[in-house]
C-alpha cells in the first residue's frame, strides 16, 4: 500500500496552483468586461438614437407655432399685405435654418409669393396641382382644414424636400395655403450640428418609406446588430431615424486590454505565491518563533511604554505650544518695548538709522515667531474667526507705509489703488486679513529686485448687506513655475525664488491659505516664471456705516488728562517698559507684582485709579481671579475699567476676560500706538466728577514739588472723609516708625530694600511724590549694590516738608485730620 502524500507534498504545488488560478481569473475577467462593454455600447446606441429622434421631433414642434402665427395674422386681418408678409417671413427664415422657402399658395393652388425669392424663381407661379399626388395632398389639407405634410418630393429648386401645408380660411372662405418648404439636407444638417454625438455615428432618415437623408459612408458594411432605428410621428407621417456607429465609437472608453489584465493577475499571483512560500517557510520554523515569542512579548511591552511616552510627549507639545504664545512674546515685548522707548526724534541720525534697522528686525522676528505659532494653532484647530470693525483704506495705508521704506531702498515702484468706497466701515476678520496681506506684500517686495509692486483693491456689493473685498498683489519679480504653483500653498514649501534668496520659513503662504479658507474666502496665484506673480485674496465682509473724519491717535491722545494707572505685572522687564511708556506721556503709575497686590492696592484706595492694566499669568493670584475680586469692590467698569495685558489673546480667552469684568485686551508686545489708542478709548468711557480743577489748586500755597495733585484731588473729592483721615494717619505712623531705622548710618542692604520699597508704595498712594521718588531712588541704588547713605540721610527732611505741604493742602481744602 502506497503511503498517502503528506501535507508537505501538497503545499509544494500551492505557488503553481495560485498562478494557474490567476490565469483563469484573468480570462474570466476579460470575458465579463467584454460582455459588459458590449452591453454599455448597445445602451449608448439606443440612447443616442432616441436622443436624435427627439431633437428632430422637438425642432418641428418648435417651428409649428411660428408658422401658425403667420396663418393667424392672415386670418385676423383678412389677408396680409405682400410687403409685410415678405418682411415678416424673411426675419423668421434668417433666424431659423432648414427652409427652402415659405410661400403663399392661392386658392387655385398657384404659388404667388415666395420668401426668399432668390434661388426659388422656378417655383414662382408654379401650379402645385400639376401632379396628382400633390393635388390630392392639397385637397386633403383644404378639406380637413388642418395642417398636413407631403411625402418626400424632388424640389423644383433642386434637392430632396417635403412640404407642410397650413390652410387659410377667412370668414369660412378658403384663401389658399401658407406653405413651408423644407430642404431636407439643410434642415437635418442643422439638427445634427446640435447633437453632441454627431461625430460618432452615420445617420439615415426615411420619410414615408423613402430615404430623404444619409450621411457620408452610411452604406458601408456593418452588423445589423449595431444599427438602431427610432420612429417618430411627423404630423401623421412616419419618419424613421437610423444610427450606425462609426469605427471609433467602439474604442471610446475602451476597457483595459487582455495583456494588461493578465499582467496584473500574474503579478498578483506571483506576489501571492511568494507570500505563501514565506508563510510555509515560517511554519517550518514555528519552534524557533515560539522561543522568540518571549522576546517579542518583552519588546511589545517596551513598545507600549514607548507609545505612552510618545502620547505624553504629544500632550506636552500641545501644552508647550499653548505656552509659547506667552513665553516667546515676553522677550519680544522687552525688545520691541525698549526700542520704542528709546526711539526719539532728537537722537543723532546714525543712531536713528541703526534704531530703525533694529526695530525692523524685531518686527520681522515677531512675524516669523507668529508664523510658527499660527501654524501650530491651525494644525491643532485652535485658530478662531473674529469679526471686528475696520476701514479698508486705513488698513492698506498702514501696510503701504510699513513697506514703503523697503520698496524705496530697492528702488521699486510701489503703489496701491482702491476701486470702490474704501472709506466705508466694514465688519470682518481684520486680524487675519491683515496678516495675509502683510505676508503677500512682504513676499512681493522681498522677491522683486527691480520693477514694481502694485496692490489693487476692489470693493463690490455682493449679497444683501455684504461686500466683496478683492486684494490683488502683483510684482515683477522672479515668478513661480507652473509646477511649483500646484504646491506653493503647502507647508514648508518654498518656490525657486524663495530658495534662491535663502529667506523665509516656507509657512507664510500655507498659513495665509488656511486662514483664507477659515474666513470662507479664496487665495489664488497666477504667475509666469521670470516675469512676475499675482496673488489674489477674495473675502466677503459685512457693510458698516460711513466713517467720520479720520482721527490721528497722537493728536487725540494729547487731549486726555493724566491718568492714575495700576499696572499688575510680574515680569520686571515688562514692568519697566509699560511704566516708562505711560510715565513718558505724563501718567502716574503704581506697580503690583501679582494679582493679590493689585487687589490690595485697589482695596486701600478704591477711588485712586483711573485704569487697571492686568497681566493674566501671575504668581500668587492670576489676573482673572484678581479681576473678579476687584469687581466685588468696584462692580461698575465706568468707575474703574480693567484691561487684560497678555501675550496670547484667542477669541475664546478674550470672551472669558470680558465675562469676568475686563473691558478690553491689550496684547504683548505692547505697541505704543495701540496703548495710546486704548487710553483714548478708556478716557472717553470713565466717569469723573471733580468739583475743583488742578488749575484752581495751583493758586494755593502748595509746593507741587512735594505733592502729586493728580492723585490728591480725586482722593479728597471722592473718598469718604473718615477713610481718608485713617489713610493719612496710617502713612504718618508708618513714616514715624520706618524713617529712624532708614536713616541709621549702618543699615544692611536687605533691610534698606525692604524699608525703601514700603515707603515708595505707601507715599505714592497719598500723593507724596517727592518722598516716593526719593524712596524709589534708594531702592534702585540698593539693588545695584551702591552706597545709599547720602540719600537715606535726606529722607527725614523730605518727609517733614512733604507732611507740612500735605497739611497745608488739606487746610485749604478744609479737611481736618
């Protein structure tokens, strides 16, 4: 007895079997595809036959009302004058191809009028009844009083045709026919021109059993299975329309060929065979794999740990990117802030020039940082659409002034044009529109070495209440090749010009495109390599009112009174920048190092401050919690407005700040112009009710060197007398305790810092300006490690004189302490 073949024997044939099976599948697939293609072509042939028949029938049905109109006019008027008839019919024939002529046949069946006459002279005065078949058709149409169609005829004018009779009866009396003479060749040729598939088929048309039209080569040999005939009823006459496909019809959309199918199946079969081979081989070394399973399990556990680490890293990345908006802009705030503080017109020209370069570089750095952070926000879905009011002409003018120096430096022609009402207020995503235009204009100037950069702005009415804004930024720079245009809006992609210049992150256009999509707008590019580029941004905005005369923030700013401002900020550099900006403009500033200190400052002197600038991220107590606490003391924002001072202001965050009691948000880096505009708005909103003006107090014998009247007048006017007395008593007692120790000849640096800091803040609260300034100077020297002895020795005298001046001021104000 032969041993049964083992599985090992059978499995050796699996690869070959798989290949054979693949060949069988290829053959079967080809058969199915061929049959399916055959059915598709027959269905298409059937559809096209019906479609052409419908075109012919619909054309006749469209013509009948026009011809009946001519008959109706004849009946209504008892006959139509020949000139009017000719003019009317000429206009109709000129617009409607396919007629040999339209004629009037008199009651005796003689053709009397023909339009057009040219080319049809042989038919004029022709007796249509000369032939029995035509005479019978005429009598039948006359007796039936209905429209009738003749059988195909050989026209006197030449060619095949047929006639359509419209009998005319005026007051019941027969008055002849309106006769439409169709020239079949012209008529059907015009119908085929309207048929989209005319190039794919031969066409034959039979009417009443006679062939009246055939395209070229219709009679070539063809399988009857590929001929389709449709029948239509033409006013009682049967018309057969036959289609025969041309040779190229069979190859339209032809499926893949047998060799390709076989190749694909064979490749698949080979791959599958190889897979089976390796699977079988793997089965042979199962025992080795069992040993390796233990190692794999260990590796699997390690991989899970690695995945967890990766997930933690992703979460950390998200937190990191969220913090970057604050942390990166903090040093930028210092750089830009200090550059703005030292930028004064009286500096030497070379210093101003270098300062200008430094400012431009800082703003460029901020732009690059913003691009990276914007890309991260877009990638995480954190970007928000914000609608705010702005004026297009102001936006463009600002960008133009910003980029003009760079354009002039490169000797470029740089200008802009607004088509439409650029001074109208609109509501839209101003920040993102400005960001996109900033990027497009910056790129245009950056990559244009000579020629021009032009901006065209079109403002057009769109749907109700909407305006369409279109910004076109055109340059004569390097241009972008056609291939690069397809990927220019992808992340980290630079054009050849960008790579050539070695500048940019490759993110600007990608961010611009995604911001455009976020706004529901469109950003596109047209370019010819080495000839220039045009980027077009289109976006819809809501229409606003006409704006009033443009206000220069600097002119408006000088009109506001000096304000008492509490700045809550934990960063020393930011404290210095914001304080100097405010103090240079004449405002009095009190600093708080965290939210708790800010709340305490407001609680001690709740009516002292005109404004609180509140940082958000601070130790001890953050800005949001501090705002909530201050609003419990002073709920009315008109008495004490609070403005968020933050390096990262998403719309959701701004909404949250507003909900807890903040009026506005000022973003870092702080731009002096933005700060001034904020103070102008705040000044117009704050309620002030002093009964005595500073000018009146100046007449009193008060030395303003020692007293800050801007602080004292609101205190004495608005603060309850008892509370004010307690405040002054507290200051006096503190000075009596602290000054003797401060004036010791030997005093440690640490203790000097503590006492001077205490006196500085306390005396500033009650307007003892000279004593507060002296304490600040002592604190500054102590921090620098310098000798403070001479300044400390002056403290007692300055304190005594300050309290005397305060007493004199209060006596004149009739407030008893």
